[in-house]
């Protein structure tokens, strides 16, 4: 029977891979910076497995992501900075601290008496605790700890949400729609002017406003765009199947639009069944 490996086995494996004399040359030469892109890739693969509802793949992808964490911890341990146990201690302590409604004495062992919990108060306490933590880290500015490295759309949503927590927000969604229309008009004006620098700026403003609209609708903009990407791919492939685009590259616009409409209608009809 094959052995079921444990977390300690994975940590041992990582140490072996990084052994200067007997390890893997590729693993030995890596640094925090060189594996960062792999970490981002693994996160997206986790999300992809979730969106496909493939739990077998999710199990595997979570393992790949965990390996990235073990990799960082091994490098840090070699430098005498921290190790995996330090990471576990940090996250456990932080979550205990941020959940006083679950751990009232600030210890992992403490429990609260059974009673209803005001979710709004929990959210307010959570934000207050996070703000205190930011100040302790020297991040006195409200937006200081929103990472620059986040994908721009995700960072926009986080910036807006943080600002909204301090009252900087549209009171009604109608104001958000008006802002989107305003930014679209300004973009159209800059397209007419031919100023590429201003066009980029106004396009960014329009996209920022659309992210704000998604937030007011309680829709994740990344998820919404991902679904649209998939929808476009399905319909384009159906159009390709009808027209054989590789062998018919000189089709007129009318033929392409008709095939696109056919693909769109076929999908709508399929959803109705």
C-alpha cells in the first residue's frame, strides 16, 4: 500500500530539494522573486478548479499552492528569518485576535456563551481591528496596505471598498450609473481629439467606474468578466464551426455577424430547454 505522506514529509522534501550538495539545481537557485509568478499561477489554477467544480483537480491544485508556501518558508528558514511554524503562529494569532466573538478571552481555547451574533457589529469590529493592525505596522494611511501588485481590477475594488468604509461612496446606485455614463462621454470626446495619453486615462476612469458599479451590485467584477470571456469563447467557437474561419478568411462582416447571432441564439435556446 502506498504511503500517505504528511505535512512534515512535504517540509522534509522541500529541505532535500534545497540541499546545496544533493538537492535539485533548479530549486537551489530560486529566490522569493523568481517563484512569485508561479505562486500567482497556482492561485489562478485553484480558482479555475473551483469554477469548474472539479474537486479532484482542486485537491491537487491546493497541494501545488501549499508547496509554494513551503518553498518560501524553506528559503526564509535558510536565511534565519522565519520558518513554517512562524507562519502558522502568525495566522492563528491574527485570526484569534480578529474573532473576539468566537474567542472572547483572546485565546484559542476560550469559547463564548451561546447567543445570537450581530453580523454588522462583527464586520465593524473586524475593520476596527484591521485598522489598528495597520497602524501598528506603520501604515497610517487608510489605503496604505492595499497591495500594488494586485491585478488592477481587483485593486480597484479593494481601494473602493476601503474608501467606502469611511463614507466616501455614492449613497445610491443611480449616482454610479451616472458616473459610468460621464466617463464614457469623456472617453468619446478624447477619442475624437486623437490624444492617446488622455484616451488611456479616460478609459482607465471608465473601467474604474465599472468596477464601482459591480461593487454596488454585489458582483465580483473579476468573476463577471471571466464568465463573459467564457461566453465569448463558446460563441466564437460555434461561429468557427459554422464558417470554418481558418479556410474562409475573407468572409464579409455581414456573414460573420449572422454566424455570431446564430451562435448566440442557439445558446439562448439551449438555456431555455
